[in-house]
């Protein structure tokens, strides 16, 4: 296991698939015990005032995406409706295969 990265805000901006309000993604991952197989907490963004966001790496087969969960919302690639659907999928998927397929469909629908 490696230590968490302290990521600069400017480095993450425009590189985020989805940005959620503080703990919305983390809570969805915890609610669904299988979701943590796809999401890896890789680091955080901080400022002098404290934590801005936790950064997760979402791994779907040969593709990887950055997802932000924090106080600061970053410009992301998914619409508000798709982000709501993203959280619903993460919370409710009954198997890892369903979770992977549902997230892939959602992500590529937006592309």
C-alpha cells in the first residue's frame, strides 16, 4: 500500500469525471459493500484552510477516471442528472459486473 497523494487543485481541475459534494460518493461506496472494489482513494486536495476534496480513482477494465468527493466542486464531465444516476448506480448495484457495466454505459452516454 502506498501513501495518499497531496494533489494540487490546479492539477486536478478539468481532469475529473465527476465531482460530488462532501462525502456523497464515500457514503454511496460504503452503503454498497462491493463498490469499493472499483474505487481507490488515492489522495486529497488541501488548502491553507484545510481539506478541499478527496480524490478517488475509478478503474473500469483498461480505463481509469478521477472522481472528486469534497467541499470544493471541480469542473467535471458529467451533467447533474448523470451525477445523480452515478451515485444511484454506486449505491444500488447488486454485483460488481452490474456496477461496471452500468457505470460504463453512463460514462459513454455522456461522451
